[in-house]
C-alpha cells in the first residue's frame, strides 16, 4: 500500500502537529512529509525537527498584503513535497480561493469551536460571553468560506463554573489532540464519515 503524504501547516507551538505526526506510525495509511510555518522561529519547527520531520519556513511578512504572492511561495514548497493531504494545524493565515482550488478536497483544518458556532478568532472568549454550556473543537475541510467547509469531526467539552479563557482552552486542547489524528486517519483511508468524540 502506498502511504499518503501529509504536509502540516503551522504558525505557533504546533501541539496539534505533534499529535498528528505521532499518530502516523505503524498501520496508519499516512506519513508526515513536511511541516511548514509562516512564522520564523515558531515553536513547532523545533518539535518537528525533534520528531524527524523536515521543516520549512515561508514568512508571510515580506509579502505584505499580497496574499497571492505569499501563497505562490508556499505552493512552491508544498508542491516540492508532493502532499496528498495538507493539515492546517494552528495555521493562522486566511487562504485565498485560488489556494483552496489548488488543494481542493485534500485540505483539513482544526478550529477551536463547535462550528458553525464561533468562527474566527478568540473562540473561548466568545463562548464565555455567550454563556454556552458546552464548547469543543471541529475538524473540517478547507473551502473558500472561512471556517465553513464540510465538518469531518467534532469533540465536545462542558463549560464549567469559574472557567476562564485559559482553563477552557486547555480542556478543548486535550480533545483537539484526540480528534485531529482520528479524523486524519479516517480521511487518509478515504472515509469522510464525521468522527464525533467523546
Ligand atoms: C489550536 O487551538 C487550534 O485549534 C487553533 O490554534 C491553536 C494552535 O495550537 N486554530 C485556530 O484558531 C485556527 N482558526 P497548536 O499550535 O498548539 O496546535
């Protein structure tokens, strides 16, 4: 069996990337081929190196507001790695429809909310402000609509009395690290049936 080549895009600490990389062993149908960060020095790059996965940086800043030019540079690095699947894992860039078209149907993202609720940033703050009883995370296909592609998995956590952004984020993160590998394994095997945890 040919193993699927998985690229992972990060911007920060890369804890989801680590969970994905660690999951791709043994009978897993995929293997990590590259970790790309748009932030030079992102903590995840050292973690990727420690895990033996090649890392690359495509800094978005020299491109200013020119998203297409940044994405052309990113595409060059990605194309060289020939990924079958691209996982956004804390990759904090909005991608253009042109970039989505190039990788359509092969690109996943994890978002820290129960989509379609709380798209965008500061999701834990949004949940606390809404006084919701539950929260969670979603893995979805990346489409041209921000945080709007088909849902491939969700994990729920309770919102507890006294929760802060920090306590809530930590509770969701535990689930992110379980959900994303579970969805990726299924997706790489060609199964898009959503995964629901716990
Ligand atoms: C994760 O919570 C992920 O869901 C979130 O950024 C964090 C990255 O952490 N992503 C987004 O908010 C995307 N809109 P990590 O670098 O430790 O994986």
